[in-house]
C-alpha cells in the first residue's frame, strides 16, 4: 500500500480554518449557554465577529500548523498499518479525542465554551487533514 499526500500539505487547509472555527464555535457555545432566553443579534456584534475572523485566521494558522502536521503524520502512519484508521470518521474521532484530552488537561471542562470550541476545532481540523491523503493498495 502506498500513501498519496504529505502531512505538510494536508495541514495547510486545516490550519487556515482553525482560528475561525475556534472563534465561531466559541461564539456558538456562548449563544447556546443563553438558551432558553431570547438571543438578540445586533449589527455591532456581527461586525465585531466578522472583524475578528481575519486575525483569528492568522493566529490560528500559526498555532495549528505544527499541531496539524504532527497529527496528520501520526494518523497517516497508523493508516498504513490499520486499514480502519483510513476512514474519515476515525480521523475526526481522533481529533475530537485529542481536543477533549487537551481541554481536560487545561481544566476547560470548568468553562464549557473553550472546551467545546477546542474539541470542535480539533475534530474539524482532523477531518480536513484526512482529505489530504489517499491510499493505493
């Protein structure tokens, strides 16, 4: 079996969306925490959210690139030996498990917003990294 794709290339799209996904999932968790009360969305809030997405893309790329490379490298190596690990849900589950572990170690479960954002971002980035690989038997 031969793997097509590299961790360095697979990590680029995942790293580009890491920051915005974290910011948007954190915002979603804050909105969800307010339920069942009415959610008021004013234009200033939307403008502020849109304004923060560009810096989040840059910072998220800088933080996530090395992490995504390491994760893609490990999962690609495992995929060479275990056929089931090649499936996208396995990569997403691994990303969510790693994000959940990091959130637990950082005591993120005491504050639901950051924990949810970290787990969601990790799962989505892992799924995007998986799209950069293919295997030929």
